[in-house]
C-alpha cells in the first residue's frame, strides 16, 4: 500500500465525479455521439475512484468506534 497523498486523493475524486457526471449525460441521450466512448469513460472513472481511495488516509477501527484504542467488544477495566 502506498503512503497517503491527500491532495492526489482529492484531485482524483473530483476527476472521477466529473467523469461519472459525463457518463450520466451520455446515457441520458441515446443520440449522443460519445456513446461509442462510454466504456473508456467508465474505465477512466473507475480508475480515478480507485486512485483516490488508494491515495487517501484510511480510517482505523478506532476512528470509527471512537474508543481511542480499546476494543469496544472486549470488556475493559471491569466493564
């Protein structure tokens, strides 16, 4: 796994969202000449979302549960 790169993650997420919006525009218009390029747009959007996810800082279990390092399932200190 690569080191987090928050700026790249944000840039790629915005690019992916723009591509997803373009895909929806193409799908909404059967006469759109870009329909032939739809698979390329879909691939580019998927790769951009994957790059954004791989570049972002990933939350740890403690970030989700707010337990500050203790296991919420295991009793702690006589709980």
